[in-house]
C-alpha cells in the first residue's frame, strides 16, 4: 500500500541517507526534518542508539485493527526509549486536527509499550545546532594527532575556554602540519565529547572548553510529547509559519539584508531617504556612482519610498517592501483564454501517457488551445505564453504534476530532490557534472562544441568523435576543483580518476598548463552531488564513495540541467571555447558558412591547457553577491576553521591509492589471472588457483603492468604482475597496450595473409594426387598374352599358352 504523500507543493523536502559516524550506521531519511534530527542526534552524548521504528498494531476508536509506524526509535543513556515523529511545523496542525482521536489512541498504545511518542519539528532543531553538527560530526572517527591533542588540553587548562578561531590560530603557530589534520584533531575531540562547544554561538565564534568548566553541556532537543502537541494544535498555538524576529525583522528580511542588494539599499537609504527631494542630474550622478546602482534602480527605490510613506519611515519599515520577490511580468491574456488553457492543461497535459489525446509536447497543447480559442471567437495566445502557463501550473505542486503526467516513479524521484540545503562549510558538498561535446580530429587539431539538447540538435557531426568535459565544483565557494576534457565517452574509470585527483590534490596537469592559483581542497568531503544523467555509469563511483564514508546527495530537481551550481559553472567554462578558431560560434555572422572542422587548430593537450587557464580565471573572480574571489573565499573559510575536509586514514589512503580504480571479477586458473589479454601471476595466488576461486581485481588504466587482487580468505591486497612481452617495459598504460595489441593483430594478419591456409595446403595435396593419377592413366600399357585352357588334360596336367594374334588380323570368319 502506497503511503499518503503529505509533502505537497507548499513544503519541499529531501530524501536520502545520513551516515551517523558516532553510532556507526547509515539511516534513511524521508524529509528534511528527519535529516536534521539525525544529524543532531549523532553529536548528542545522551543518545545511545537511533533506529527506524517498527510497526505497531493498535485498535482504532471504532474497534478496527490498524497499524502505525513512527519515524524513529531513540534510546537514551538513562535507559529511556522514545518514539519520534518528525513533521514540518506548518503541516503539523492539519495532521493532528484531522484525526485527533486516532493520534491519542496511538500515543496511548506507545505508552503501554514503554516508548512514549514525541513530536519534533524544525522549530525544535535550531540552526546553530545544525551548524555544530555539520562541522564537528564528520570528524568523530578521525584519528587525532597526539602532539596537537595534548597541546589543546594544555592551552585550555591554562587559559580557559577560547573561541574556535583563536584556538586554531594558536595551534597553527606551534604545529606546522596539514590544516586538515589540525581540524580533524580539534573537531574530533569535540565530536567525541572530550571538549565542549558552546551551542548558543555559531562557529567559528563559539567557545571551546574542557568539560565541566566554563561551557555547560546542553541536552539534545527531543521535541514535545504528543499530548502537548495536541493541546497546542487545539488552542491554535502551533503557528503554521513560525516567524522568529530579531529587532522586528523576519528571517526573510534578514536574509535580504545579508545580500549585496540589501547592503546597497541600506547605503542608499542613508544618502537618500526623502522622496520629496527632486532627483536632478547632479544628485542622480552622485547617488548612482557612490552606491554603484543604475538610474532605473534609483528611481524604483524612490517609488518604494513613496509607497512606504516616506519621509516619516525608518529603514526597518522599508525592508518588507524591498525584500519582496520580484518576478518577470507575464503576458496579459483574457480571462476566458486562461480558463481554456487551464482546462486543456488538466485534460491533455497532466494525464498519463496511455490516455487518448495526451499532448506529447507544448506544440500539441498550443495547437489545441489555438483551436479552442478560435471556436470561441477569442484571440489565441502565443506559443511561449502557453509554455509559461504550463510551467506556472507545474510549480503549484511539482510532485503532483509529475505523478499525474509521468507516473509514481517520476514523482518519487522528484520528491526526493526537493528542499534547500544550507551549504556554508568548505568541503561540505562537491558537485560532479559532465557535459557532452563533439570533438573533431583533423590534421591541424580538434574542436570542441557544446551540444544543446533539443530536437535535431543532438546529432553527431560527420567524422566527429564524442567527447565530454568533467567538472568538480565546491558548493560553499563555487570554486572549480577540477575540470578536464576527455576524448570519447565518460567511463566510471574517468570519474573515479577525477575524484581521486581532487582527494589527493594532484596538481601535475595544472603545473604543466601554467596554473599558479591552485585549489586548496584536499581530503574527503562530506557530501557529493553526482551527475544523475546517462553520460556515465556511476555504479562504481557510488560504491567508492560509500567505502570512503561520503554521503551521496541527489540533485535538487529531477529534470535535466535545472540551472544548478555545477551546470552554471560548466556552461560558463565551455562558453569560452566559442571564441576559439575551429568552433561554429567563432564567427556568428557567417556561422552558416563557417566550417569549424577545417579551421580547427588546437590539439587535445593544448585545449586542456587552455581549459585549465580558463578554470583559474574563473576561480580568480568573485561569485555572485560576494566581495572575495572564489579562491580568497576558500582560503578565508580554511583560516577561520569553517572547513570539513577530512584527512585520509590508513585504510582510506590504501583504498584511494590502490583500489579506487575500476574493478573486475576474475577466476584464478592455470598460471594466474587472465585480464586484458595478459597473464597476471603472484605466489599468493597458488592456493586460489587450486580452488579456481573468484577474486576482485583492481587496476589502474595508466599502468596495467601491476594490479591488485582481493579475496575474503586472504588478508590485505595481493599484488599481481603481468607477464609482458620482452619488447615491452613497465609502466604500460591500457591505451598503449590496446595500440600494441592492434599492431600485433595487424602483424599476425599480415603474416597470415602471406602464408597459405590449411585448406589451401590440403587442396594442393589433393591436386597433386589427381595429377599423378592422370599421368598414370595416360601411360601406354604393354600387350597382354591370352591364356587358353585345353579341353583334355595333358600328362603334366597343365595348360598350354597360345600366342594371341593382333586384333587387326582377326577375320570375320574366325570370329564366327
């Protein structure tokens, strides 16, 4: 039975998995509230265990047997066991007041089982708690540095509690080690409760101290009992939209003040707050130049002042009007036309594919709308007007629209990618994306052109070879950590190689290209948003991320190229290719006659070098609404301690160095393991060869002369070496070996063509025999003697021989 969906278009929520490092498990969450609750529980020392709740049977007030499943079961150190129901606060009154008697029966049943029910909303999970959980939680299982650990204890014992940023400065002044190791030691001590952080202040200004001294431990928020929530819902005390104001400013208005537009508005209000003062040419020039705004923005600000009742207003009175979301004006159509479009969208667009008359594209729907308007004597709307109207209808409830048009699976995929994730830590999220390109090889070089998705635009040009650009973007700073152009399709090996390069901070390709500003990222991030398209098989990538303890975050939306951070970044980088000779966009005026394939001048190495320089240029520019450049913002987060890049431990480092490659399952038989047309041998394989055991083989495409095999019965990795021909030396890449194998095959083919086939040799043998037989038949034979038997036996009892006369001398009379 499908569970009723409660997260409609009003409330967007995510789904996924949370890695709880302190509890050593991975739990599934079905909403953003559940995700935040699990992260807070993972850093709370009073929580012993958290599990998904089991189904409970109970009897409803009408006597029917029913079942109920809460979200989680929490076991505390005191021995108490709680059942937790996580719901968004704006939907909680509706859920509780819909069936209050049923909720009371459920609560009583759970009380009888010794698991009282508590209700948790986002109001019970402060953002400061979440920031502490996201900053300190990932380092619970990190190994501390002994010297740094003792120094931290000594400093806090002698000087008392210190702010996080100040404590990091003291450690860096004494210990000259990797910054990730310092963070892992300090943050790991907080996560393991060896130190206490003041949760009332957000990092990096929070005070860190030894337990039992200046900072008191605050128990985790576990919500309110169900009876209290029912009473609050009945009295109307549960505000569907709780607004926590600071000096009369709502959170939305506060976010507006944090933006660049809000700061400019505050600056402009300090210079011009009386709309009765005329805006002459001199004043307009002074304000636009001093604040950095356009003339249109200035006059629009003056109109806002008049609407607010200036000059007798304060800036706080003006903020609600300035913080309003401004949308693009829509096309004005008649009310009757809107009714027709609404009816046809509901009957022809938001229907299943098996429904007769379903519109496959906007063009089909526009054709139906135009016909209905003409029959009603109305002016038909334009194509874009119908498309914009369909988008507005979809945005009312995207999940419901996907359910009605594409089915349950599509709606569930979309439902899991809703909601907004607050990313403010360096290394909290990296996004991996790849974009298709058409790469043409000529005598002069190659060319790269972005392929637009659409009708007739995704055709491969004649003579083209499919290529891709893979880009890794950091979420908090929008800094590009890696971007590379590949010839051919994107494979799991290439994505693993890019991810491995980011983790190990490999910089050889950047130094060869002449890059000076290197990305600072190094280590393991907390989450990865992986491309969900069909460009590459991400199964091996998912397994590698799971082994390294990295959470996999789905895309925010289900539809392709939704304008996310990674899509915008990769489009910006590839757009610079259009200026190169050899692209169809090099000359817009004559692009119909421009032949990019003949005018290509770059090789793949030169194009990659130029791409790396473009990436450096991108990182040297500030992100939208930021004063610092992307590189400076990343360094600022590292200096202030707002970084969650985790250092590699022993097993993780061994995995990244040797096993973070494509794997294949092979059987040990004969002399060893056969792979890529080579035989891999090792002494440790002898007992496995006797059993013909199946092993897991990891290899590096850059050097296939050496590989590593793993088997449950063998401790550690088995190093296996390939038997290379005597004319080949290690290291040997897979690409070079494929070329060599092709050369060997061509040499064998040429040798085979130079000799006769076994069938030809057999045919020659038969032909020789036939010739001998023909020659034997053609030889003249000697005359034969006739033997005549006498009628009466002679004394000797023998026969007499009569010499036969020649046949030509025999007469007819003798014949008679």
